[in-house]
């Protein structure tokens, strides 16, 4: 039971820490992507802005990495975004392997405690006799408490592990979308295409539907 209690404490600490670290406001502050695109569109990209953006959040660090190489070809900017993204994913997944270990080890420790308890009980029965059947049943029940405790530790750890993984996957998709939108703003060809498309759309409005 003592290892199971220690394991439950470790799992609880990891869950609380990841819940705090993976808050949406901490990972992807609202409106940050639009604000950075506005900076890039107006050319307000001094080093102080980029440094403050880098320490803002994981999304800010990803966008700052793109801004660091904004004058390079689009492929090189995309490569920098992908490299930075891999590091950010690794950081967001910190301690999740340990949480998975808690989820997989809990039932095994519980089963081990149950088996050890049953062995001790039956060895005692062989040496001193069965005695009162109610005492034998009580001993079996106490031994099975370890297995139940292992499940109690493992099930929440598994649920939170899967939930954290899903949350991180969602963040990755949204951060990739923000990075692509910033890349379109930084790409001079995209800006020229947009500048050409706007007058053309104004000169050739869509016909009104009857």
C-alpha cells in the first residue's frame, strides 16, 4: 500500500501541474495571433517586440521564431516553425510519460500486493489451520484492497493522460493555423497577390442574385 500511496501522490502532482501549465490562456492567449499579424503588416517588428513575444507563451515563441527569419524564403521560415514546434510539443508533453507510467504501474502494484497478501494468508493457514472461516474471508478481503487501490490510482491517471494528449493535439493544430496565417502575411508574394486581388474584386463585383 505504501508504494501505491506514493504513486498516487506523484500522479496527483503531475495532473495539477499539467492542468496549470496547459491552460489555454497560458498556451494560446486570446488575440495574440491577430496582434502579431497586425505588427507584421505595419512593419513594427523591432527586437524588443519579438523578445517580449518569445517569453509570452508557447504560441508567442512559435510566432517569434517565424519573425526571427522573416526575411528568408518561405521554405526556410516554415522549416524554422516546424523545428520550434517540435520543441514546444516536447515541452507541453513534459511529465506525461511519467503519468502513463503511473497508470500502467498502479494495477501491477495492486496485484502484487494482493498476491503477497494471499500467499502470507495461505501459508499461515497451512501452519496453524483454517480456524474461523470469517477470519479467512476477512484476510482475503484485506488482500484484495491492494488490487482495488491500484485501480483507483490507475484509472484517473489514464483518463488525464489521454485528455492531456488530446488537448495538446488540439493546441498543435491551432498553433499551426496561426503560424500559417503569419507566414502568409510575411510572404511578399502573398501580399502582392492580395493587393492585386482587391482592386480586381472592386472593379468586377459579383452580380446580384435574383
